[in-house]
């Protein structure tokens, strides 16, 4: 169901994606958030608004060595670390 998300075992795996795949990763993360939030409730806006930013931070910086604040979408990436 989440082909790209399933390829992430640790935060550093985000760097293994081709730049062209990052948009699809954002789509998958949004879909996973939507599916989860429609079942358990929660606020969509803040989570949806940070997806690309969180992906970019992992792609550019040396996560998890470089530290930055956690938002929910990052958990889809970091939870496997």
C-alpha cells in the first residue's frame, strides 16, 4: 500500500530515494496520515502542511545525527530508526 514508506527502515534511508520519488513519498505520507486521522481523529492541517519540509530536512541533513524538532509526519520516517 505504501511502497516508498515501506522502504524506510531508518531516517537515513530517505537519502536513498531519487529526487523524483520525493513527491510520491509525500503523497504516501499524507495518505497514511489521512487514513490514521480518519480512524482516530486529530488535526489535519499542521501535519499535512509539514510533510515536504520534514522530507526535505531528512534528505538534506544527516538525520538522525543532526537534531531538529519533531512533528508528526517525521514519525513515519523516524519511527523505524
